[in-house]
């Protein structure tokens, strides 16, 4: 379903541009979102369930919201939308908001939301992600449709698994049978050997300077906006990242141990400079393709992350896209080796607030909101 565009425009028309409040569920990447919103001079509102969360924020005064909305359950947010609109709130979506509310509830949340909510539906399903990324020119790991065909390392991923929970590696059908949970929907992907890079890009459709992206297909040649690389991380995944210390995969299996991929943290990285042109080419294609996916001329807006493995042939295999801020950008509250080359101390959270500020100055806030 989703919210009709006219409704969003009506809400925004009633907002006081001098009183815009940045609202966020206090989790995931909200410390940098709140901190960045403050740096750009916005009022801030935190949304939380349980006093522990509010107390935690007192440990980080630079990110403490001006006001809290305390709920019994995150789904209550759906009934608080009018109260939030009266406070001129723009909500910033992140992985936890979508998880807590459910993708469909989030699409129907009656509150102006930063970015394009419709793009999240392309991200939410592995098949549609593949369609999007391949249209954008990304090479993805091969998919094995029939588990009997496994003849080399593959990774088995469950639909909607959060933080890699339950994923496992299989070398053949026997491995697969031993570990698989057939109750869950799964995908079998070629296990790509190489180094992982989680590249945090930002697409600003209202900026007319910098690295400009042009449309493809129906939008051929149309100037779509400015692409930036803000930062890059590598996830810490427990326990696969430390597994090698215990011996070979065979030794580990003898001990009845299997690697797991549960995200526990993030580390800053940079990629070798000669790979940057390719990284930009992939991100540019992804943005251009996003404007082809739907009939409307509204595609990727704001932060997105391409998750890739670079092989020893220096090829990128993109295994996932997140069409919103990722928690991997959290190490960069004070800037990154990439964003510092545009402006010092520009986190992704602050970049979101900056784009809202710029749109208010230009009178085109609606171009960033859905
Ligand atoms: P995902 O849920 O797709 O982000 O995957 C979670 C983790 O699994 C990644 O961060 C990687 O460590 C690993 N992974 C995912 N896909 C692949 C792949 N095709 N080859 C190797 N490792 C992968």
C-alpha cells in the first residue's frame, strides 16, 4: 500500500520550516544521527521503549535528544504519528526501526520519513535486490538453486535473518543437510573468497555540484544528483572472524564447531585507491538503476551501503545492499578518510541533517521525503 504522495506533501505543507525536529528510534545508528542533527541546528527527539535506553543516552550528552517519546511497544509509534507531526518531526529510518515496526508497518507509518520508503521494498527481498544490483552493473555471487548441486563452498542465508544469525557454510550436500533448517526460507550463494568492504555512499538528489550521476534507460542522460563516498567499514562477525585460531575447518568440525556470522561490531577500513573508480562505478550504476525500478522519478535518496567482497583478481562481488544508513558508519562520528576530503567531521548522521538543512534553504524539502 504505502502512503500516497499527496498526503506526504500535505503534511510537509503544514510543517513549520523553523521548527523541524529530527526524530529517531534510539538504537542502531541513532547516536550519530542525533549528534549530527544537533550539529546542523535541528531540534531532536528520541523514541524508545524502556527507561534503560533513555538512561544510556545520558552517558553521551552530545547525542542526548531534546525530547523523548517513551512507548510500551514500538508498534505504538503507528498511533503516535499525529502527535509527532504536530512537533514537525521527520523520522530517520534505520535497520532497527524497520525491524521493530515490520517493513509493511513502516511503509504505512503516517509520518514524513527521510529518503524513499519504496526503495526499501527492493532491498527487503534477495531476488529484487539482485534485479536492482544487476541492473546497476554489479556482479553478485552465483546462486545455487538445487542443494544437490553444491560442489564447493557455499553460504546458506535465511530470509530476513538479522545480523547473519543462523547462516552457515557448506561444502557439499551432506554439509547442507546436516545444518539446514528446512522450516525457514533460505538462499544458497557461492562463498566468495576475498576481503570484505562495506562501502557507505550518500546520494543527494538536490546537489548540483560534485560527482554527478546521470540516469539510464527511461531517464537517460538526466542529471540525477551528487554521489559521495562517506566511509567504509568491515563488520566484526562472531565467531567466523576468530575461528582460524582453532585450526582448520576440518579440525573444528571434529570438535562439533561451525562458523557463525553474528555481527558484534565494526572496524574502519579504506580500500586501495586504484579500486575507487570501480567502487564509484558500481554505486553510480546502483543509483541510476534505482530510478528505473519504479515508474515514478523517485529512486535512491540519502545513505546506502554496498557490501562487497574483493577477490585476489581485484573483482568486486556485491552480496548485499542496504538502502538506508548502516550501523557500519558508526565509527565515523568524527569524520572518515573519505568524508574529511569533502568537509571535516561529516558523519553519515550529520550528512542526512545537512541535506535536510540544504533542502529547507532551497525550499525543496519534499524532494528528500516520502
Ligand atoms: P549478509 O546477510 O548478506 O550481509 O551476509 C552476512 C555475512 O556473511 C557477510 O558480512 C559476510 O561475512 C558473509 N557473506 C555473505 N555473503 C557471502 C558470500 N557470498 N561469500 C562469502 N561470505 C559472504
